C-alpha cells in the first residue's frame, strides 16, 4: 500500500465505530485502533464486557484505554456456556479440550469418531451464523443508540465471529455510512471451515448477502485477498497482523537448557507437532542431542493423543504440556526460550495465511523453527525476509536445523538471534495502523 495521507490534526477528528468481540479480535484490533488518533481518527469500540483484569490477560496496548472509547454491551455467553458449566460439575477441566476429555472419559477409542460427529453436528446446526450469535442484538442496540446521538464517519467490523459483520451490515442499511469489513480469517473460504459441507451452501449465500453491503474488505495476507476477490466484486486490501511494541524483548535471560517452546492451540488434523517430536527422538537416540539438555514446552489446550505420541517416542521426561498460563507469562516464556516452535498448516489448500503467533514470535526476538507445511507457504518468505528463523517442511529439514541449533547451544551456551530489525519493525502495529487509516481516509464521508 502507498504512504498514508498527511492528516491535518488541527481539524476536528473523524470518528470510526468499530464492532468487534475483543476476546477474539485481540491483538489485531486493539493494536491497530490504539494508534488511529495519531492520524486524525477517534475510534469507538463496541465489544463484550472487558473486566479490569482482562486488559492484562489480553496484554492490550498501554494506550488502549486512553485512546479508544470502549462501549461494553450486555453479554449472554456463547452457545457452549451452559454445556461448559454442566461438564465442569462432572470433572471436566477448562484447561483441556472438551472433545479430548470426552474421548478419554468414554474409555473406547472407537467412540472418538462418534463424539467428533456429534460435536460437529451440534455446531453446524446451532452455531449459525457462529458461536457468538447471542451477542448480535446487544451489539446492534448499543451501536444504534450511539448512532442516534452522534455522527460517525465510518463503520468497521472485524471477524471472527462473523456476527460482527451482520451487525455492521444492519447499521450500514439503517444509517448509510461507509463500512469496512476486516476478515482476520476468511468466512466460508476458511481453510479450517468447521461445519458440515452442506451448511456452506447456505452460509455462502449469507456471506455474499452480508458483505455485498461493505464498501471494501480487508484481510491479513495477499493470498487470502486473492481468494476473496474470487467471491466478492469489490475493493479488497490486505494488511498483515503484527505485534504491539510493549511486548518487545529487550534482552531477557535465556534458559540454561536447550529449550524449545510452542505457545498456542494445536489444530488437530491441520498442524502436526509429531514431526518435531520424531525428529528430536531420532537425534536423541543417535546421541546427537543429550536428553538431559533438552526441554520442550507446549502451552495451551492439552491433547491426550499428543501425550500418547510423546510417550511412544520416549520423550515423556523432557516434553511437557503445560496447559494455559497467563499471557504475560507466555510472553516471558517466549523471550527466555532458545528456540520458538511454529507449526505450519499441513493442508495444501492453505499456504497463504499467517498466524498471529508468528508476529508475537517476531517480537520475542528468538530464533523461530517453523515445521511442516509446504515450500510455497508464505511463512517461508517471511522468515527469509526477516532472517528470524528457519522453515523446515520435512522431518529431514527439522533434524538438520535442530542439529545446527544444538551445536551452537553447546558451543556458546545459547542459540544466537539473527533477525533483521528493519524488516521486523514493519510489522509493528503502530506502522500497520497507518495502512489501515489510509483505507479509512479513502472511504470515509
């Protein structure tokens, strides 16, 4: 995108009304809108209740509360709120996947497919248009009340959940304001579309009828923008996810062990953490890596099937599933690690999307080992441009990279970081917000 237009700050600021569930839209939306006022825009965010402790939990930008007006609506929870409460009473943990726990408690692996089928059927029929559908009415009411009292220059909605776009579409129809729809993930073109295929026929029609009202669409990468162009005939822009300056690593002390850290969810069937476990197992068995030096940590939902795989490869004593920990602690774990693990998407139809995690890793300023995926994955291009890590699609590539990292660790006591800061800093949300504001300036009344 071109340079942002210079905005005369002596003029009255333009006003943007943003519809987004901040618990899903973080860190992208808070990161971007926190800097809107620097370019002449006053942002107002309509979202679900944000309790005081959640600002720290979400690691929101320091200036977020100061520079963004936040309107918190009523919130009745997602479609699973009652199910989670009931399951908790019979011993289910919030730290683990409900599906994995249900499979484990069934005691019979043959029931796994049935449990998956039941869960998918439930969401297919009851999570329409999405799991947060109960928020649409409170969000629309809050926006309507505001627009009846104040003049705004543009509406922005961000998904997921896609219900944010449905609310924005209704506001567009009623108030005739320009509307920009930001798709952090694609809608029915999503590479991990979670419902039965039959539903996509109806939902595609909903997507077309909804986004047809938008003046422009924004997504997070050029390949995803190209996908959108095949379905929607309107201006489409791409602005990557990024990182917030307040999480930059300024030199935390590294772990003494050869530590590999993965933070975030593992998407079953789409990401393969076993590749790196198999590679490590072979290197340990051949004496290339001393098992006593090794520590591999996964933070996020625990997976029973992955625990079985770790045991199979003989790495139970050095590969740990740690469950959820506060996000601030996650940031410290990233900064202290010798290597950060990124699991690329294993679906050949999706090589064009960045995960938000990769940008958080860039801010941690530690070497990234990206495993799996395919040669044309855009993660490869990102790592080569920023010099922030190594792309290893196959097990042989992973073993070679781990061998080199480990030798450096043994010789120097740590793995050196070689990232190009000039390239990495382009993904700072303060810089990315300028691109977003450029789009707003082009479409605002």
